């Protein structure tokens, strides 16, 4: 599956993560392998043990019927981020990418999780939660991809295998009533096994960090997207990137054992909170010092508008945790996103 899942360097640590996934309303489950109704738990429970990247998106809040201000704000940030100094052409089209691959619409899904064994890992999948039928989802994927999908039983669930799609073609898994996995074959099977077999769900540092992640403070919108990884350095530019100043090495961030980011918007304001956790207070101090230095460097190098938004970035250290937060309005956040 390679690069087709939106798990690239910049998506995990940005507001762009808010628009990762989609779903489609429907009903019933006529093609279930066993016909047995099972409780899959929370969507994050389908991420298997060993998960190194975990993203949770409240897509109903961002793209539901009453969420147009939040949706417009998020898409504004995506457009700015995709056109920024290091923007990739598809950063502003994550929703369109998913919809074109699945034939599904973002507006009616309830919640979405993304998991992978590692950043850019081939073992990766979406877990999509909503009320739609297995037949509808399978038909939508066939229409969108032009491929035939053949169902087969897997531990009492159903895996839909693409015919002739090559190594990049997505697999579809019916995990339980109203819950589906889309991604690599092994990851889709793993999601089913967390419900219908004895495969353990993700636990430990990444799962715990995701559970704790959220936008904090009074008068801030509810968290829309939260993400965690045990390799946050992988989401930053390499040392030889032209955007990395000579004054310091970003490899200091390899001291982070886990990193999280949370994003929220109500359509007018934007809040982003990130944390880097280390093994010791001294390691956290090194990361905090570098982050403050980088903020100051960028503030001096950037134009007035960007410098003003960088002033809204706060960096704090509490024991072995470094917290980085941003508060601003949508246009200010878009100005900063377009610069990064």
C-alpha cells in the first residue's frame, strides 16, 4: 500500500490531520461471514498491538450536518498547508483522495481511526465507524476504483480482496456491524482479528498517549483530531533539508519516546496542542531548548504576519514532558500553516 495512506511526515503533526478520512451512511450487514453480531469496542481497539502511529478523528464533529464552520476552517488550513514552503500537492486534497479511492462521502461518518506500525509503514489501515451496509461500501469501492472485490471469510469477518489492482490497491474488511477497515491486507486482517480472534489491541505508550491527548484550557473548542506516535522525529524534516537551520540538529527530537498532537476549531478559532515525552527531565529540557531556539530563529527569518503567529506558539516543560501549544484565529493559523 505504500504512500497512498495519508500518514506522511507532515500530516500527523498538523491541523491537516483533521481531514484524513470519510464514510457513507447505509444500513444492515447482509454479507457478514458468520452473521454473528459482535461488539468491536472503540474504533481505536482495532489498532493491533505493535501500533506505532495512531490517529483518532471525530469526523462527525468536523463534517457532520451542523459542522460547516469547522469544516470550512479545516479545509482553509489544508489549502494553506498544501501550498506552503514544503507543501505537497495532495495535502489540500486528503478528503478528495479518500473519497476517490472509496467512493464514500465524508459527511456521514461518525468516527475514524488511522493506525500503522510505523511512520510511512506498509502495515497501515483506516478504521471507519458509521451506519452503512457492507454491500454498499463494497460496491462504492468497486465503482471508485474500477476493480472487482472478492469477499472471503477471515475469522468470522469478511475481507474483500481487489482483483488485479497491484500492490497499491486497498483491501476492505468488514470488522463488525457498522465498522470497516480499509488498507493493506495484513492490517485489515489484523483489525478483524482484534474483534473476532485473540489478537491484542494496541496498548502501552502510544495508546495511552492518544487517550490522554486533547486540546486543553478554558474556552477552547472540543478536540476534533488527536494523534500519537512513538517516532515523532520521523515527521520532521531530515537534517539536510533546506528549511533546517544550521544552528541546531533536529535529531535532538529522537530523545522523544512518544509524541502527540491535538487539533480543534469552531470555525473562527484554532487550537493545537502537542506534547513530546522523554525518558528524563534532562532529555525534555534539550528538546524544549531547541524548540524555543527554532521558534526564535523562524520569527526573525519570517515576515511580520508569520512572526506574529509564531508569537502565539507557547513552549513549556514540565518534568519529562515538553508541551507546545498554539492559539489563534483561522486566518492567522492559515498564515502560519502556509509558511511551514
